[in-house]
């Protein structure tokens, strides 16, 4: 049984607390947070869980084997580094760090200490994303041509990170997971309409060596709440709409057929529009699946699906897009 501590019990962190407290194969010993009300709420809900405002207590506790870090993004690197240096396994929320150099440093420390380093790329554990990846891997869409992702809403506004760093890690991780490749070029453009210097909306494009492309649109200044991924293949197309409670995945038997022989221009390409399939999708809370995976990797000495190297790949793309933003949309090579 793995003994766990969680640093950051508010916001998304409260979901980590709930999951690790309910999982029978681990012991949640401590929740660390700077907010007294947050700690009081957890103490009232989970009688056997200790609370503290001092992360140093967590790192010094020899009973704690693994630390989950669900704090604000600028603190991820510092806390993960301290946890690894204290000999703990680490699950750090996305983004892993705010720079590739810091991500590389965490990797070196984890490798040197033979510790599990896992990043909270939640959607790599979503049953619907796994279904899409299986379709692509088995060629059910034909050759994958391009992907585009939309992650939009009105709020929540942040001051310490822009919409790109706040929202895009989800979509970048999905794209790299499905493509099983890193882009060669990243371009991004955005604007800060609500807070000076903090982009509210960003459009980014990833180009891959084999000609595939991916487009990402993120915004917290939009009238629609959208969480959607669209995959376009040579034979079929598919969508994953995370806002749809009942029909999250749709597969479209649509495409363009090329004539097999030389014909006139008008006859050379024909459109095909067939049935729309809405498959039954498996259930399960993605975060619970992710938490169980972290514990299993510790117990069996396995490498997490979203390990530190996956985290580094995502940070490289996020950083490249940030540099493109600062350069007015100029392409950045990876």
C-alpha cells in the first residue's frame, strides 16, 4: 500500500484528495494547502487524513512515498524538484513546468533517484481518447490527415498564466499521444483583450514531418463552452465532444474518392457521404483511472503513460508556441 501526500487541495486538487482518499490500495496521509478553509474542509471530510500548510513537512515525512502536486503552474517545478530530492515518487499536474530546461532537470532527478515521475495529462486516460487512438492505430479512419481541437469558455481568468498555458496542455497532449510524434514547426497567434500581457485567445498550428497538421483554438473569452476534438482521416472522420453527455464520439463515413484512371477534371474526385456511427463509449472517471495508474506504476516499477518524457514533449510545444506568440506568429522550429 502506497502512502500518499497531496500538495494543493483546492481547485482541481480537491478531486485528487477525493480520489486518493477513496482508493483502497493507497493511504492518503496528508493534504498540504495554504488556505485554512480548504484544510478544514478536508479534515472534516476525511478524519484519518492529516493537514499542514508547510510542504517541508511533507518532504521530511519518511512514511510518505509519493507526492501529488496540484498547485498553481509556476510552483510545479520547485515543488516537484523538492519532492524528488526527498526521494518521493511524483505526480505533478499539467503543465509539468513552464520551461523545457526545468522539465529536463526534473527528468534527470527522477532518473537518478529511480523515482516515478508522472504528469497529469488527464485526457490520455479518458476512455474516449483511448477509443480514438485505437481507431487511428488500427487504421479505421484510413491515414490520419489532420486534427483540430477547440477548448473554449467564458472564464476562468488567470493572471499567472495565459489561456495557452492554462488550456492547451490538454490538447497538445492528446495530439502527441494520438500522432505518436512531435511537430517540427509550431506557430501561434493570440490577443490579450481582458488583461494586458495575458492572452485570452490563442490559435496555434502544429506541422509534422510527414505532412500531418494539428490546429488548436483555446480561449476563456468566448460565448460557448466547447471541449471538442476532430480527427480527419483519408477514409473516415471522427469527433470527440466532451460536453455531450450521451454521444461523445461520432464516426463519419465521409471522404473524397479519387478516380483510379485518367478522367476529366470534374470526374477525377468524388465526395462520399455515408452513415454516422455513434458507438457506445466506456465509462469511468478519467482522474480515477489516472490515479490508479500512478499507484500501479509505483508498485510494479512501471513507466507511466504520461511520464516525465511525455511531459517534456508537451512543454516543448507549449514553449515553442509561446515564442511564436512573442514573435507575432513567426514559425518556431523544434
